């Protein structure tokens, strides 16, 4: 006898096209403010100024708007990605989140390497992201519109499908944005309290991304380190 179909499905609000950009924007705001408090190193007044910095908050909103526009534009030129609206099992959820983060890291590794080793970097004005004298959590959003658009493209492509080409589950898609925005912020934060420092072998790209800002060379991988190792990109510091 066949098992009855699952009665657990996504609510109507979760199916709105603005939900994913909203989650990504809210997650960026949370992680940036959290790390900016840690960057204040116990200075309460500096921590309060960091949290209520209107200019930085505007930058987060601008990044969210860029993501929303990127998603809308991509839907104009490509068929909408199928989404699994059912409640997933824990194993399936974790597998899809891990797959999406690894895929995003692979796609952006290729784009990032091109930006540093070809004319793509000049066209995308990637140098703006390296212009700050001090790399901080808020610096994750210091980039040109073209540079940001390439990151959005990488994220959209990573969200298109789950493992083995199956439609990606809606909860995994939302969690993907929370995890990716955390790791991006972690890789720029000026504090020892970073996940990438707790797991330096697994998150080598995020651990050494601040060094990359200093010399502009490898590692090019944003989160992990296997692609830099595979292609012989070992320069750090």
C-alpha cells in the first residue's frame, strides 16, 4: 500500500517571491550587527553606535533590494526554479542546505578567481571591495553594484536545484540564505570570535579571507579550502 501524501506544506506567505530576499536581508542585518558588537571589544558606547549606525543599515537594505531585483531579473530570462513546498525530513533538509552552500562556494570561487586574474575584475570594479584600510563585518557589503550582482547570480544558481537535480525544499532555500550571509560576514569580521577560526581546516577560505584582502591573491574560495588546494592556490598572508 502506498504511503499517504504529506499534509504538511508551506503556508501561503512562504510562497511569496519577496520572502527569500527579506530573509537574506534580515540575516545580513543580524550577523553584521552581532559581529560589529564583538568588534567593539567590550566598549559599550562603540557597540551601541555600531548597532544604530544608519549608514550601515541603509547599506544592508540596499543589498537586500539588489537581491530582490536580481531574483526578479533572473526570472525574466530563465524559467522559475521548481520548489518542493512540503515539509522535509531532517536528513533531507541538512543535505540540501550543505549542498547549496558548497555549490555557492564553487560558483563564486570561479567568479572570484576571474575577478582577480582577468579583466572581469575591472569590469565589475572588484577593487572597490579591497579599498578599505580595515576589513570589518560591515565591509562584506562594500562592493560595486556589478560585484554585488555577481554574488546574487551565484546565490540564485545555487538555489535552483537540490542534490541530483531535485526541486529544492522551501525551508532549505530559506536556511541557505541564513547560512551563506553568516559565513560571508564571518569571513570579514575583525574579531577572534569567528566560526572560521574555530574550524580552520573546514572553513579555510573564510578563515583566510581577511589575508586575501591584504594581498589580493589566494585563497579565492570564500568559505572552504578544497578548490584552492586542488588548483594549487596556496598563498596566505
